[in-house]
RNA sequence: GCUGAGGUGGUGGAAUGGCAGACACGCUAGCUUUAGGAGCUAGUGCCGCAAGGCGUGAGGGUUCAAGUCCCUCCCUCAGCACCA
C-alpha cells in the first residue's frame, strides 16, 4: 500500500481531465442544462486568495453534483482584468498594464487549475482583451443609440487620492470605497447611463428571482422607491410684512409620502441649502441670523449626522396650508436634507416623530387633525402624485487609462446641425419631461456632436502610452496622445476628437456571464446587430440563460449585481438577450479572515498563500477544509491547524480505499454501516443544495470513522461518489484503483468517477430498527434503554420502570408522557 | 436610532420543542524503535472521590420537556441611517 500523496495524484488527474474534456459544456443536447457561475476574479498581483477558494469550491461541488445527476453543466471562468490596482502598479513600475495583466492571469490560471476546479477552460474570457471589449464597447453604443447614455456636467464624487470620479455605488459614507480617503464634489462633464429609467424594472424583477433575502433588501433600499405627492404651499398674501411673491417665488413645493396628513401640517421646513432662501434676502426680516444658522448647519452636516434638531424661523415669510387655508410659518431646519425630495417638507408633528421632536423643542403647534384621502388632498391642493427614487443615474466615465475606451467621437461640425443623432435626441427630449417628474435630472445639450464609432471600426483599441499617471486636472492619460485623440468624424469625415475617458471597471462585468455562452463566436466575429441577433448567438443564449446559480461576495449587492441586472434589462428590451433577469438564484459566501480575525492583507502580513497550502496538503484537503471550517455564509477566521482535520480524514479515506483486497473480502456491508451510508448520501445530497457544506463534510467524516473493515467494495464506491465533488482527485484515484479503468489517461467520459451517476439513497434502508428509549423522571434523564421501534407505551413503561425505580419510589406517579420511538417521562410527586 | 441575523466548551462549530456540545482543532494518559502537521487506544463542558448537582449572553414566562417558543434587557455582526 502506498501512502496518500496528493502531490503525485493531483496533477496527474488534472491533466487527464483536461485531455479528456469531461468538463467541457455542450451548447445543446438531450440533457437538461445547468449554468453555475462564480464572480470572475480580478487578477491582482497578490494571486488567488482563500476567499476565491471558498466560493469556487462551493459552486464546483454544485456543478460536479449536477453533472453526476445528468445535467449538461456550464461552469465557466474568466478575468475581470481592468482596474486601478494594475494601473497603479504600472505607474509605479513603468510597465504596460497589458503585460502585468498577462502575468497575473497566468498566475491565477495556474492556481485555479491546481485546485482541480471543473471549469470549462475553453470559454475563458478576459475583459481587457480587445476581442472582448470590442463587444463591451458595442453594447455601450446600444445604450448611446437609445438615448440612455448622455453627457452632462455634473457634480461628481471625486477621489483626489485615486484621481478618479466615482459612481454613487462606489462611495461609502463619504469615502472612496477603494482607498478609504474622503471624496469631494467636483464639477465635470461625464458620460452617464440612465439607470433611473430602469428603477421600476430593477425593483419588480426582484420578485421573480431567488436571491438571498438580504441581497434583495439591499437592492430595494438602494433603489429606494417612494410614492408620494408634490404639493405647492403658496406664500401668504395676508400676513403682515409678507408678500405673495417673495424674491420672485410664489410657493414652496414639498414632497411627502403622507399627503393624507396635510391637515396636521403646522409649519414648512426647508433644508439649509434650499435655493429659495437666497432669493429672499430682502424679505427675510432676520436674514443675518438665518445666514449664521445655515453656515453652522452646513458645517455640522459634514461632521456628525445626528446633531440635535435645530432650526430658525424665517421672519417675514409665511405660507398657506393649501388644505386648510391656515397661515403657517416657514423654518429652516438642520434635519431636512437638500438632496432628498424637494428639499422642503410640510412638517406634521402629529404623525412624524422628527417633526414632533422639533415642534416640542420650539413650541410649535401639534394638531390632531383628521386624516384625509389622497384623492381629496390632491384635488384640493392641486398637488400631484409622484414616484421618487434614491437610485441615481450611473456615472460611467473614468479619467484613467486602464479601462475600455468609450467609443465616441466629438465632431464640432456635426454639433451644428443635428441629423445623425436625431433619434437619440428625440428620445432624450421625451425623457427630459419624464425626468423632471422623476428625478430632476436635467439633460444638457452636451450630446450634440457626439458620434458613435461605427461597428466596423470597433474595437477602439487602448493605445500604448508612456505615462499612465492620471492628472489632477481630471483628464485621462489618453488625452495626451494627440495622434490617437485626433481622428476623422465617422459621420461627416471632418476633423474630430475621440472621447478620452474610459469606462468604469464594472462595465466588462456587466455582461461577462452572457459572454461565456458565446465565447468562441465573440472572438471571431465583428460586433454588429446582425451578429448579435443571429441564430448562432441567440440559440446559445436561449439555451444557457438564465444562470441557474450565481455565488459571490456580499459586497457586490449594490454594485455589480445591480449594474449587471440593469444591462440585461436593457438588452432584453432591445431584443438582444432572451431573459430580463440573468440570475435565477444568487447566494453569497462569508469572508475568510486571517487567523487574527482581521481581513487578510499584505501590509498586515497575515495572508494565507494557497500555493503553499496546496503544496503541503494538496488541493483536496484545502477544498475540504474551506468547506468544513464553518457555515458558508458566515465570516470565519483561518485556523492554522484546522486543515489537519480534513487532511487526516483524507488519509483515512485513502487507507480504506487503497486496500482493495480488504474491500473485496467484505462481500456484504454490515447493516448499521449500510444504514449510515444511506443516511450519509441523503444528508450530503441535501446539504449541498443548501450550501451546508460544513455539515456535509462532518457527516462523511462520521461515516468514514465507522466504516473500516465493515464495508463492501460496491458500497465503498457510493461513498467515493458523494465525496467526489468535494475531493475530486483522491476519489478519482481510488475509483480507478478499484479497477474501473485501466488507463491513467481518461479517453472517454464514462471512465471518470465524475461522470458516474449521483447515488440515490434507499428510503427503506434509512429506517432504524432500534432506538434508545430515553427515560425521564420529572423531565430529568435518569436512564436510557435500547428498544425496538414501534413499541407501545405499556411496553415502554415495563422496560423503563426497573431502570428508574429509585426515583419512582420517591412519590406517586401522577402522569406519564410517552413520545413514541423517543422517550418516556414519569411525573412523580 | 430603525431593520435583519446572531450570542452554545479552551477554539471552529453541531443539534425537526425530546439524552446539549455531533464533527474537527487543541489538550491529557497509555501503546507503537515512532523520519514527518504522524498512527492507534482511552479520556476531555463545569463542580464533585462518588452518588449527584449545575450548565447554551442576563432575567422572567409557556410546557411533562426550552439552545430552540413568548416577554424584558445586554452584547456582536450586517444593512439602512433625519429618505419626508
């Protein structure tokens, strides 16, 4: 008998699987399809980390189980390789990011292969490959052509440290989610995708998908739909010293989700930065004090948020409650936010905690007025129903180098006479009206003169530059390459300039999951609507979509996951993809923390290196440990010696499985072992579906602990099969050792354990004949006795009494509780 | 502050209202001439020589029976955060 030596068997089987192509997915066939997906990794210079292994292994197990269950499985892999770390590395070392990326993906590929994942490597994609991003660019142009990409001068979130503009989704509590530094507002012209147009579809789509509830909650919060009304509160013409037309303004527009409470509205509260205040300099009697208050409130807002409520009454300005006709004062308060609603509220102390707190502090009236119907209020006040969203449009430009060039050209000549872009502008003007209602997002005229690069000129390739350093002026390094920037207008042929901003790193990941279905075609075909809608593309998309199970990190709930859904909703509307919701099911793994409970990081020196682990213990032990270490969805700290458990387990499996003659000597498995085997098959089958990988592994451990010398060769192979998805190498080796194939190189699909059917458990064998009857006196366990299942209460009493006579004699038996096949409880007093 | 999920040995963690601590790490003792993070056997929640008692964040309750259900409180994590 040889020792268990993963170093020898693992590379051997990895090569054999690759050669035989058993993990290659077919694009059609008799079998039902199954599409498993993990988030394709960002190939950082640090290499694969333990978190990747956790996610990849879990879905590898699911995928392998599905293959054994007879599915045609697609489990693909690729590289999300655009992004800042690579670019920053390039800046530091002066090496082209293309070269660095190649090195990093090579490392990742080697590491992933060393872990024995059943990826279909023939569909590998790389977002930085011009043959990939020509399609990313083409898809962006579909948004542009439909008027869903627009350029506007807006205040963006600018990270001065990264020298990059950020999307709302990339800002966490005023800080850059990447570097943690403070984010400032900066006015810039940006390309923006009109994600708000899809707010309702993104919301409604959640109803039909199987996402973790917390992911749905996060998305709903992020979209933040609220239905309410906008109501104008006119300025009072009656009030002394007040005018109905103060500073050219005759009313204050408020947004409320509770128009029905308007009878209780006893004052108007404005945000400190409400635009009307500046126009009332002359009318406001106490303007100097108001100004001081506003300055203070702005300072506070930058510091802590939960400052005590405070406000100041605008003397000389009085509004009318349009429902009651009563005069009410107008206050500026620190608890109303300028960027929410209209920046003005009708304060109803009776119904709103915050208004009440404020009213009590300043002795403002609290009116217990009756509620009205929405219809009545809207009619009476001339207000209108409004739906508002927290979701903002997606700022899509980045002033950096390492991203997809935005495939647009600016032509001053074409800007003069709109013609080419007429459809686009017609749509925009229609949306301008909608957007006023919805989000106040105005469209500028900045799209005039922007011309799409024609399909046949895609990709717009990222030119090699000498200097990757971003600039403080907020211009992309590409802006400095005049020979690239200056080009001919595709529309009129005149001189024109290219857009020099690039796309955010979320662009390539917004559609990569459909790219896997058509990976081969994407490479060879030039992007065009004809190609994309061809049967060649569409049949494959129809076959594979939606993704049956997508697993990834919780941190992507409001970024990648929202963006990807938005792209698919849009592409579905364009008739380009067969489903609107790409992910039928979404789960998330918990983080793998370092042994010290902190995040693994280079600077802390607490990173666990997968290469060293695989080298020391083998891929199977690493995979098994990461599944065994704790509940899948929970953050968990790496334990130095924890891997020894799974390692010893695999040694036990090896010791049983490699003594073939022993297994052959035992013709029949002992009954209790057989029962345990079938219980194990059931438990493992179910646990995989619920991602309860830790208990699946422990169940198999229990079984292997009782199996030595008691199991037949045939039954042993059932254990190997349910273990195979977890530990694919050792199980393949042991399976072949039992004489299932004479070849070390698999030359047909049937010879691998991974192509064997998933074992079914025998329901009849699960049932135990005996059980331990628990005997309690007054609810306390005093004895147990082995009994036949199905015994009656009388039989149980007879068996139990002698065992607990000592306690029964202490009093009189008042009551007996009997739970069949479980326990008997004597109540004595 | 609100919402959700949690709090179980020295550690990671198991437990359809029915023997709490499965499985694993660690530890203790013994065996084995034992290259190796070895292997094997026994033990390992706490107190107690034992009988037994006590034990799932704290306190109360329901129940023959509570880690599990209900109430109050404390703490941890996640999400939202003055969203009108």
